[in-house]
C-alpha cells in the first residue's frame, strides 16, 4: 500500500471542501471525469471509503473527515517548505521579521542597528501583519522570526520574552472619564473596543485586525470606541483629541520573539541574542 501523493491530497481536499465534484473540478482547473477517477484510485490505494456519493449529494465518511484534517496540515507543510526553500535559495539572503506596526515597544530601531553589526547578520525584511497574523506567517514559511504580544499558540515554536510594558486606555478627550487620572476596567462599562467587545472585560485584546492605526485613532477621537495601547505607542502618538489614562487592573503587554523550534538559522539566533542584550 503506497502513500498518497501531494497531487492526490489536493484533489481530495478540493472535493471534501466543495462536497461537489463539478465545483471541485472547476476549482482545480480540470475536467470532472479524471477527478472522479483520481478519488476512486485514492480510495483503492488506502483501502477505505472516503466519500459517500449519491445522485443528490456527496458527504464525507469518518475516514474522509480524518484525511481532510490531516491532508490540510500536510499540504500546508508542503507549501511552507517550498516557501522556505525558495527563500533560502535567494542569491542575497534576508531575515524576514513578522510584526505588527508600532508594536515593538519602541525598541526595534535600536535592535536592528545593533544587529547590523553582528557577524551573522543579514538584511532584515519586515513582514507587516495584523493582529494574530504573526504565528501563521511563521508556520506558513512567510517569516523566519516574529515579534508579537503574548499569549499566542506556541506549539512548535521557540519563544524568548523581550519586554513587558503597561497598557493605557485611549479615549476621546471629550469623554467624561478623561477628567480622571486613573481608572479601573469597570469604569469602562458601556464602551467598546475596536473588535466590538466590551471594554470592561479583563481578557479584552485590541486592536482589531480589520482596522489600521489611523482608523483606530480617528474613531477614538470621535468617541466611537476606546482601546488599550501599550505605553510606547502612547508616547509616539500624542494627539490633542485623545486622552491616555492609566487603568489599574488592566494587564500589561508582554512582547516576545518567536521562531520555529527546528530553525538552525544563525541570523535568527543573532537577532534574538542582540535584542535580549539590549533589553537586559
């Protein structure tokens, strides 16, 4: 019994996601008969039925559901390996650093300057991400190392904590709460964060991946929302229409570097070592 090929897994995933051979064939850019033959061949190869077919519907069997889950993981791993190989094969190597704009604790310019003097350094390519996009960039082979806030899913990643700094609340200067120097989360009841969640929740995280920083500032000035920027962001972005206030029970922001645990890149090691030396 031979193992499935990547091509067979792609065919199966398309059918399993569409649950329609015609739509799957169109998605794959091929005719339906050879796709049907390929799926039957895969079932014979594995000696298991993957799909229940009737004249009206296509449904996954329990074995098909398992293969769909694992095939997606396998195809993602193949795609990531291809991206890493293409990147490693460039004539001029670079280090791809994934991060969210302005979420570097104000440390990145100094870190990059010091890193450039390291013997193992290579040019750094910034991969700008929205909230929660740094880890997928690592797993998909689009970045070599990421700078991101805790917590995150660190399975398969090495992590080094870099910095912990307070978060403040940003609210409209006209908001009645702006008259107070210190607040508590309960004081923010009735106000919402950029992702639409209540601002008085202790586990609330901002900003939304669907809004950029300029949009968040504008909506805050208009009193449409509040949000919790780290101290370094508030120092870089003083605005007359926004008041920054301390919130006594708001958890701080912790930034960390993360990279694949199987990485053997001297450039990644040098960047992390340089960053830790500067904040240590």
